[in-house]
């Protein structure tokens, strides 16, 4: 009976999409947000966000705070708190206290062989949401975020790097620089730091990111892609120079992909020359051009260029086929 009641409640929430009545939806969702079941509340919060019902913000906050009590039992996997925090952020809620509560929450739940923290997504969501809170100065915001750069959850560290980037100040850029050079971390986290500095400071930060290419490892790959993301001639030149000095086949393929992603005319001509000369990078250059989303005009140029090379022609056909799937 309990299972059937639960399924009926979920079905009733789904049917709200078919009831555009301005009174029926809020009342039904208000009641659902008061439910003891965390999955029902999560579903209701998602719908509040979908329908953009700002009038239910007080109910979202009340439910959010309620699920911190004995949270490992009342809200396993943080389902409710995750959806509630996302809804509040999407509805542009401005008060920082709610999100500060979220970034400080650690929820240890039993797993095989011990316990595991399930609140990483919550901390990441709330960290990003803090950026929109106008009551916080940039300095105060960075003070709250800096501790999370050492969070045990990689996904949290990545999102906090993005949040710091969104602050957009010189202090934020310096903090990301410091995080990148002080301690080793997962490549994705370092990549978020490199990209954040480049988006804040622009092309003038390319020489700083360039230093990380020398390692020719996964972190260097993130640095190459961050430089590519500037879409500048300066970025292309740095990547080209690095390609000329690099012998590692894997990292050369990374650099070719990054060069293609700069979207620079000079970069495209450079890659086409590699193919025209049938250099050792010809196949990698062809793959990189196609995977970067080559236009029909560029594809026609490629076809003409490799018309006398059956191997490259087969590779182009394969890459185009993969792209169309």
C-alpha cells in the first residue's frame, strides 16, 4: 500500500504539467513540499523550478532547512536538498544564509566497507548560487569559496573554481593562479583554474598557462584546451610552437585538437598544410579538423586535398560518418 501511495503521489505531480491552472499547481506543490518523503519533495522542487513559481520560495526554504535534521535518514543521497537548492538558485534567490548552510554540509552515509559523503553535489550547487547573492561583497564571497578549493570531492573543487571565475575580479584570478601552482590536483580541476584565469584576464594570461604545457600529461592537455578556448591568434601560435617541440604522439594529437579548436583561419591553414605535405601529423590534423565541427566548405577543401591519398580519404569518410551519428 505504501509503495502504491508513493507512486500515486509521483503520478499526481507529473500530471501537473497538464494543468496550467495558476491556482492548482501552486497549491499542489505547496503540499508536496511539506511531504516527509525526500523523493516527493525533490520532484516538487523540480516542478517549482520548471514552472518558475517564485511565490513558493518560502516553502522551498522551509523544506530545505527541514532536511538538515537527521539528514542521513530523512534525506538519503541529498535528493531533496539538491533539488531544493537548484530551484532556489534558478529562481534567483538572493539571501546567502541558505546557500552558506549548503556549502558547509557533509553527509556521511553507509557504504560497503565504511561511509561516504553524499553532499558533494549540494556543496557545489550552493557554491555557484552564492555568486548571485548581491548581499555578499566579492571579498566575502571569495572567503567563503576558498576553503572549498580543498574539498575532498573533485566535482566540488571544479564547481568552486567556476564560481570563483564568475566573481571576475583580479583577486579571483589571483586565487585561481595560486590554486593551480600550489598543489597537485585532478587535471579537470586544474583545467578549470587555467580556463578561469584566461576568461578573467584574457589573452595576456596565455604566457602563464603556457608553462603548464611542458609536462605533456593530462594536466597539460587541460592547459592546451584552455588556451584553445581563448580563440586567439596568440593562442594558436603558442600551441603551434609547442607542437614543434613535442615528440609524444598522444600529446601531439591533443595539441592538434586544441589548434583546431582555436577557430583561427591561420590555424586551419596550418592544419591543411600538414595534410597537404602528408606529414606525420596528417591523420591527426584531419581528425582534429572534422571533430572540431568543420564547415561544409572546409570538408570540400579536405576532399580535394586528399583525393590522391586513399588512406586519408578512408579516414575522412570514417570521421564524417561518426560525426553524422
